[in-house]
């Protein structure tokens, strides 16, 4: 009897391994660092440091194609500096949901390249905008430059003393990832398609610009682990 019991246990263990091996679902965790700025008409801001962390799922349709939804915490924004006027640095913190379609190209038995593309939506959850305005004050010997410093919440209504960025963002993303067993190394970029702040457009029109459309753009180097 003990031999029959032992054989049944071995069979169940082998069956469990086979089911796991055939499962189309896997999970991963990623972290990355990179740069972010604005793009669009009359935007000339400089890139600033950005980062992201997140978890995701990979649902394989076959050996090549898969669907990759994920949930990320992402820092974006931009900075700008104009001599004699001042400087600004905007930080936007988002919860982001990309849904990528991916294609895998095997390189060896345990490694491959994964190309991905798809849309993303995001919701702004925090961040600060720092503004420094330079002013020249006349003195007995000429002019002295003084700075007025302001720090505002990036998201929230401008009538409440906040920067006025809209919380909703959406766009498209592209990525290329090298996978070796469980280790993931990738390059990712995102192009926003939503104006981040309509109030900035109104201010730009008052200063003589015929249009102003600031949208997020970012790129990251990522590293992760596939479970």
C-alpha cells in the first residue's frame, strides 16, 4: 500500500509542475529611472529626472503574442529656466495603467527580446511645482536682483491656489525588453496625448502666443524580475 501511496504522490507532484509550466499567466515587478518633459506647440522646457515602479501581468496567447497590463507609480514633469525672468520645476505623480500588446522573439532557449506597444491611462495623485520669479529692484548703485519663490500643488484647481494640472492623462507607449530567465532589462517611452494644463494655455495667449499645448513625454531604463 505504501508504494501505491508514494506513486500517487509522485504523480500529483508531476501533474502540478506540468500545469504550472503550461499556465499562460505570469507576473513581474519593475523599477526604472529616466527623463521626462513636455512636448507640443510652443513648449521648450528641459528634461528632468523621472522614475517609475510597478507590477504587471503577462497573458500569453501563444509563444509569440501576449497581453501585458500593469499598474505603475510614475513621476513625470518638466523644468524651465529663462535668464532674467525665473525658473520653474513641475513634478507630476501618477498612478498609471498601460495595456501593452507584446511580441516575443526568442534568442536562445532561456532568453529573448520582447517588443511592446499600446495605450495607457493615468490619474494624478500628487506632486509639487516650484516657481522662482526674478525681479530687479532699483538701488542707489543700480539694480539688485531678488527672487520670489512659490511652491504649489501640481494638481488641483487654480482658484484654490494650486497649479491647475488636470489629473487625467492618456497616451501611447512603446517598449523593448531583454529577458534572460527571470531577469528583465528594458527601454520604455511614452507619448502623452492630453494637454496637462488648460490654464497654462490661457496664460500663454495673454503673453502673445497663438497656441500652447503641453503634453507629457518620457523615457525610462527599467529592470525587473519575472515570477
